[in-house]
C-alpha cells in the first residue's frame, strides 16, 4: 500500500514538472524582454540616425519596431538578409518574432520580410514587402512614412493598370487575329493576366446593354475611373506586378434572361474571347464562345435558373480561354 502511494505521488510530481518548467520559462522570457526593451533605447537612437544601414543596424530598427508591441514576447535576428531597393529604402529579412508563449519559451516564431526606409525622423519600418511591391518606393519625406509609401505603391499599381487598359483599347481597334490557339505562348501566371468584359473599356460602361452575366465588373469598380462612383470605396487596384496579357471578352451578344410560366426568353450567349499582349498592344489569338440554355432545364432547375445559366456561361468561357491558350492559362474569374 505504501509503495502504491509513493508511485501515485511520484506520478503527480512528474505531471507538475512540465507546467512548472513552462511557468519558469515564461518568467525568464518576461525578465529578458524588460531588460532588452530598456537596452534598446540608446541602441535605437544611434541605429535610426545612421546614413546607411548595416545588417546589425537594420536588425535593431526592426527589433525596436516589434518590441514596442505589448503582444510581442521576443524578437531576435538570425540569418539576416538586407537589400537596397531604392535610395534610402531597404528590404530586410531575418527577425524571428514570437507573440506566442510556446514560441517565446522554445525559441520559435515567424520571420516577416520588411521594408525599411529613411524618413525625416530617421530609419524605420515602413511595412511588409509583399504589400509594398518588394519595397519599390521612394524614401518618404513626410510625417507619415507608412501612408506615403503605400500611396506611392498604389499610384504605381494604378498606372500599370491604366497602361494595360490602354493597350487593350488600342488592340481592339485593330484587325482581329485569325489564330484560334496562341502558338508559342509561355505558361501564364493568373496574377499577370486580367480577364474582363471589353465593354468596360468604353467611355460609359453603365451604358452597356442589359445582360445577365458580367465579367470583370469588380475589377472595373476598383480600377476604372469611369465606373468608380462617389462614396464607393472598394480599395485600390490589386495588381502586384506588371500585367503581361489581358483576356478581353468582346462582341458579346446576350439578351437578358427571363422566365414566365413554363417558358423563358434569352438564355443564349455568344462572344469572342481575345488574348491581348499588353507589350505588343495587339490581339494575338481569338476564338468564339457560345452557350444555349436547354429547354428541359426548366423542369428541374426552375428556381435557380439565373444561377445555373451564369454558371454554365462561366464554364463555357473558362473552357474557351483554356482552348485559346492551349492550356497555358487557367484564368481566375
């Protein structure tokens, strides 16, 4: 009986050991954090004012930025990389940030890639590189460097989009292509290709004929001044790289779909899908796409007629784009 008690007591002690070690570890992390925040004050005062950042200085700037946050428990540099992207702008990676207790105790965390820039108040973190075109902006000069850098990037993104739209407008005024499949086309990233209704590029997109399907309207509302309305704020254009090609859905013929009783009107769609090379500003290939809603669909899908029709038109367009590009583009629209 006494042996059994010892065994039970021993198991209980062993069960408490991990919890006690974790509490001790967190106390150690808390003490180390407080000491590091205090030590960073004079180090940051020097690092933020240097003319050119060294990896060590960049690490201090990034560490100071994160340690200001109460939720960050540890921040430590490992395997630092530092690259100048513009005068007074650097891309930095290597700070391991832990805001999770387990990571803080065990030495883990996440590693953000940051843009550092030199503004009127010295060097600081301007934002994440993936949000700032891999740190492709000029060093801010105003009191709000983060907003200024983002505004620069958004202006550049919008300029790229405007150039792509202008290229499509010009290409569509030229004679079409006799190629139904683009020969020699490289595999295209969906991030470098826009898909849109060519009617959006007219002077007044709202004057389009009434239709059931609309491709690219959300993109238009974000990026076409002729579609943006006062008070509508759907954010900036979301292109994060140069647009190489545009799939323009042109020459659309689609009477609006309507159902009454046991019959419907409309339900047929035809268009010409054209691939525009933005650099060359020309249509490199095109093919016709069509879809006809079958009569018998009313018998089983009457309540979801519009949805079914749009889904099938979208499928036909996707198939048309796939054939047009020889499978080199899986368009996202």
